[in-house]
């Protein structure tokens, strides 16, 4: 992540049921990063989409008495609309049933064939339809006569069929070498360590085609086989850049991907199989895989099969989209699993959004409206307390780009919230309302500094709470061009004379 072009992806959703908060979490996380980079004036290409092939989707379609394509058209729309409701700023939405994707997958297959990494044999082993994953016998547990993956808890079935294989075993040392050369390829480090020890433990060749069902992309020149859905799905990251045309602007500018945000359940596919496929096909692997933990409900992974789903649409309707975005990014520790609840969501909305940042905006904007006719000017008489606040803000913002570059969103938000807290405290200590008659110049200065702080905080929080902060920008008369992070490099944000507009309550307190 060193240049000015950032290609950021979310995992493409399985359109096999209703979206839940776990899906929303991966997407919001990636969106925050994309928005931050855009605000930092980088070129960003951010994609999401739907993963529509494979047995899981074929079975869901059958259950719904639809053919798979009709079924995917219907459910893909649900996820497309979810993205809008979550205020995702994606530049494209890719569906794996599109022709452009088909072309990319076929090309990748042909390259792997040409490099000698594919051979035909027979697969005998366990398969989980729900995970679309093959498992070794030592990864299976038997409970009451049924077999499950130890890792995900999903039901597995025994499969014996002709299959093409990818020579993954030959890539063990090259992968270990790659992880060494690119030490931050997988973050957080705990996940990196998991992957490295998995690969050190030895890799088996990977089955990459199926013959017992037909819903997928056909293996070139062999209609009996469909390409394994993960080889198909991962390639979406290339097809969105118009691969195989490697000379087109999009591909040239944005490959290799800067960041794939994923949940820990799909780490092996992204951190082991994906770089191996790419290295074998002589395509540069991505720069970073960030793997977050699971959102738990009643201490279990939230999922359809567990029946413990929180519906993001209902939550957005009741509390608002900024509220849920903020809560998930601030309260859920990104490396580990976390339980969420409506109670803690409400506490978070009240303490951080309503009482802290919301209150700061409200008190300053209404004071300026009621006492200064919506206009304040600064002078150069900086007091010790003014300087203290400004210095503390510089210290708190110093590391923010770096926190974002490492996807340390929790730390990032904590620092920004602290700035808001300190600004509220500054106003309490300075009591500008007492200066209305005695020292109007000083009062103006305090208000100017406060508005400036609000502007900075709003820009820093914009990737997380875009709707509310856009209202603050309007109230501060900040134009699109002004929304950037140059104040982190000591550039001036607000003019010496600031004219503001009224600002209604940003966040309602929840009783
Ligand atoms: N289709 C695959 C991804 C293919 S990417 C080439 C897939 N889809 S999914 O719909 O099942 O999941 C989408 C994202 O949501 C994944 O990052 C997954 O980890 C995340 N989550 C699904 N349930 C989750 C939780 N309960 N908690 C947090 N995220 C989890 O996987």
C-alpha cells in the first residue's frame, strides 16, 4: 500500500438467503477504508458483488422452485439494495454470472493448465456444501452419526468423483517464501501465524472441478466438469478490472489489489489458494488480506443455519445507518470475535454519537446562531488553553493514516472520539457564554477554534458516518474539495471568517 491507487474489495456475497449483520460488517469495514483513501485524495476503486455459482446456490434455487439464474437475479438484487442501504460507496457491483467474469475465469483456468499446474484424477473425500469447501478426514468430527467440519461446524458429505486438481502441494515453499517477503500480506498477525503454520504443515493438491452438478462455469473443452466455485469466485477480483485484458486502464492502474477485506471463515481461500493460483498464473498476488473475526449472537457465529440472525435492514430502519456503521466499527474488535446486542448499540449511540460528537455540534452551532448571527471570525490571540487543545489534537491525529493503513479501525476511532471529548471539555472550561459582554473577541476565537475542531472531526469520521458528517459539511459551508485530510499536514481547514448554516440535531438520544 505504497502508491496512490487503491483497489479495495469486499467478499462477494452468496445470494443464498437473507443478508445479516455479519455480511454488513465485512462490507462496511471495506467501505470505511475506501472512503478514507478517497478523502485523502487517492484514486480508489472499490467493488462488491454476488457469488452465484456452485451447489449451495443450485440447492437454494431448487428449494425456491426457481432455476438458478432466475433465483440469483432475484437475490442478487436484495444484496445490491442492502449495499445502498448501508451507504456503501462501491464503484462496481460484480456478479459471477456475468460474461465479463466468465471470460476471466476461463482465461485463468487456461493459464493454470498451460503452466502445468492442473491434472485430471479422482476426488475422494469430504465436502461441505454450506462452506463450499473440501476437508481432510482429520478436520471432520462425527456427532450422532452425522459428520461435520471441526472448523465451521457445517455438515459434510462424502464425495467420490472425477476431478481436475490444482498442484497446490508444489506451492508450499513458494507460498512460505511469499509470506516472508510480504510480511503484512495477512493481517492481523495472529491470522498470519495461523496461515503460516497451516502451510508449513503441508499442502495437499486441491480439487478444482466438480462433475455431480452443473451450475457453474464449464471447464474449457470439457463440459462434464464445472469449475470449483472458489476458483470461480476469487477471480471476481480480476474480472472487475476487465482481466484478461491486462492493458486496459483499470487493470494497469489498480492491480494488484491493495486490500481484500474478509471474515476469518474464508481466510484459507484468500490467503493460501488465491496467491497460489495467481503465482502459478504469473499474476501478482494482492498486497493485503485483512481477516476480521465473527460477529456472534448468543456466543455463536451469526448465520442462517444457527437461526440467530440480526437483520441489518430492520436495525437501520430503527436506529439509522450511521449508527450501525459506527457501532460495528467502534465496538467490534476487528481481530477477534465479538458479541453484539441492541443494548450495547443503544449505549454506544448515546455515549459517543448523541452525547459526545452530536452534542458538540449542537451546542456550538446553536450558540453561534443565537449569539453571532451565524458568523465568527478568529484573531491571533491564542491562549494557553487554545494551544493545549490544538497540540493535543495534533498528537491524537499524528498516527491516524498509519492506523488506517493497518486497518486498526478501533484505535483510529478512539483517537477521533477523544478529540471530540477534549473539544467539549475545552468549551466547558472556557465558558464562551460568559464572554458575550466582557470579551467578544475571545469568545469569537473560542467559537472559531471549536468550529474548526468540528470540521476536522467530521472529516475524520466521514468514512464511518457519512450521512451525518455530510450535514456538518453543509452547515460549515465546506465544499467537496475541502473534504480532505490536508489539515493533518498542517494546512488550514476553515477561513478566518466562517459563515455557517443552521444544523439540526445530528443524533437523537435513545431513551
Ligand atoms: N461468497 C463467499 C465469498 C467469496 S469472495 C471471493 C462468502 N460469502 S458470504 O455471503 O457467506 O459471506 C460474506 C462475508 O460475510 C464474508 O467475509 C464472511 O466472512 C462474512 N460473514 C458472514 N457471517 C459473518 C459473521 N457472523 N460475522 C462476521 N462476518 C461474517 O463467504
